[in-house]
C-alpha cells in the first residue's frame, strides 16, 4: 500500500491559508459586514463656508467625505478623512471646508476606499448664508422609539423643509446607567425611515434632557454622566461641547444673523427637589457665566435661549424639574438681561409632552416680556397636564391632541421679524402665529396682553379672581 505524504509546499500553502482565514475572521469581527454606513449619514453643524457629516460605520476603517456642486460628481472634491474606532462606537464626523455660502452641495462617503454599495446615490445639503438672511428653524423634543417606530411627524418636517432642525432633549428614551444602551437607542432612532431623509439633508443640532442623560429627572449626581457625555458626542455633530474647561453639551450657534444659545440643564444641575435658594442651580457657575458673557456680546436682533425644560412657572406646583423649580436662577438670568439692556431674547423648550406658548411678563419690572415656545412630543404619548398648571401667561391654549413640531421663521431684512407656529401630525398649524419684532423685545415694552389670545386673557382674569382657570372652580 502506498502512503501519500503531503508535499512541503502544499503544507505551507495550507498553513498560510489557515492563517489568512483566521486573520479574515478577526477582520470580519472588526468590520461586521461590508465596509459601509451602519446608520446615517446625518448633516451636523453648518457654516457659511463648510458643512459637517456624521456617520456610524460597520467597523474600524477610514471614512472619506467627497463632495461636488454637480450631482453626477464630474468634479470631485475631497473633504476630511477620519478613522472609525470601537472606542467611539464606530462613529465619525467629517467636514468639507472652503465652500461658498448659501450653496447646494452633493456629498458621498467612501468606506475603506470604496463607495457604500447600499447607498449608491449622493445626498445633498446646503451651506449657511453669510450674514443676515431669511431662514426657517424647526425644533422638537421627546422622541421615544419604543412608543412609535414610524414617527410620522418627520413627514411634516420634510414638507416644512427647514434650514436647521434642533433637538431639545429626550431625543431617545434610554433611561439607563449603561452607556451601551444609550448608544443602542441612538442607533435605533437614526434608522427610523421617515427621519432618514431629514437627517441626510437638514443640519441637526442637539442638547439633551433627562431621558438621554440617564434616568428620569436625573441631575449632576448621575454616576455615568461622563460616559453619557461621551456617547452624546459620538452621536451628534455639534460645533462645541461646554467651555472654560467645564464639560457639557452647551454651545452657541449663529445662523442668518440670529444667535442661538444651547444650554445643558443636566450635567451640572442640583437636584430638583433641593430647597429653593439663590444658590440652587440648573446650569452651574461656569455655564451661567458663559451664557451671560455671550448674551452681553451679542448684537443679533434675536437671541434664542434653547433649553430642555420649560421657562415658565407652569410646573411650579406640580413637582416637575423645569425652570419653575429653579426660579431664583431663572430670574437672575432675566434680571441680567434687563440690567444690561440686552434686547431680542426669546426662549424655546421641550419636555412637557404638550405644545405650549407661554410668556413671562417682565415689562412691569423694567424689562420686557419673554416668550417661551415649547414643542413636545415628537414621538411620545401626549399629556393633559394643563388642568393642574397655571404659568404666568398662556399666550395660546395648550396643544395636547397630537405630536407636534415647532417652527420659527426669521425674516432678517430691514425690519426683522420672527413668526412662530406649532404644527400637528398632519402639518396643520394649531394656533394663530405669534409674530415678534425687535421692538417688542426691549426694556419697558409691554406686549403680552396685546399678543395673547383673548380667550387666554379671560381665563387668566378668571384665575386671578380666585376661580378655576379652565372653568372648574376650586371648592
């Protein structure tokens, strides 16, 4: 009988093949499929001469941004390159620089040198205008994928076609002290079919609130706040995160001649249940000093304070965690605005699971009336909390019949004007618009009664006389 012995070269070839196979298996473990997008892309912070793109990849490899003014990419320009890595959950943010203001650009991504085989067509976005210009901002809060995986409100946002979309917190409902759970919910939310076209074309900016910071009503004692911030930075493409050596998600963004001040109401927050005092803080000393300094420097006709929680006293008696239980600090900020004669401040907020338009009258105290425009929820159960709440002034009746999105339209010509509307799940405006001019937002100008719905003024008078706001008198 003849015994067949393997040839030495055959043995080496087999060993090499086994080694390569083991290496390929290791690589597959890192790549998790073809090199491509796993979630995204999403357009991040814009500028007049640049745009940014966020994407989560299928593994650890380089990602290259390419862009063109031509949708067929006859002329290809290169943006930045970044290496996706496991420690950043394979998320990268890329940037194209040296662009023309107010110009439409097409973009695409190369993953490990190859175009995404599952996203063969380029996407498009637009750079910001340079200087004052008319533009539209949409915003909302409270987006719970566990409640609604279809989220039809994004079809409304697409039809409105804003120049900027702002996420005001509770962007996901992770409600966890596990950073990987935060990341999982961010990824799930990015894969909502109705949302994807909005992410890929409209610049997105975001702050957080309690449910995407930790658990419900979480504050600066959150034991994983550093890890939560790391996850937030992985999944959003904001222009900055905190300042002055203090961590957080606050930053300033200027767009079309309007200054937006995005606030972090969680990282440095004292517990909501702490006794009221001038020392009780939502912002912390560094962020508050930054906000005052930036407001004092701003020369924009409109200055928008962006907060997760509402600015009015609606929740003052309800045990909530809005500015109603940080009234000393809120009024300190409003007093600073008055004392420094800083005009043009308006507020936007979320969290309440109702659409609201409230006002904090300050004109009788030498300031001006400050409006709080609240949009909530984007995808969550609506609440009917208004029966137990009375803010300083309700400018419009509460909207709690459907999910909603807030829309601010800025006209920035010779006579600047801000028009605010709230749109329901089919896109219908739910109120008469609120129209503000810089003349309404300067010291000693009273506007709240002139701009409020007459029915709300009657309800307020009824309440002040000791009767029920909505018609049910107290016993």
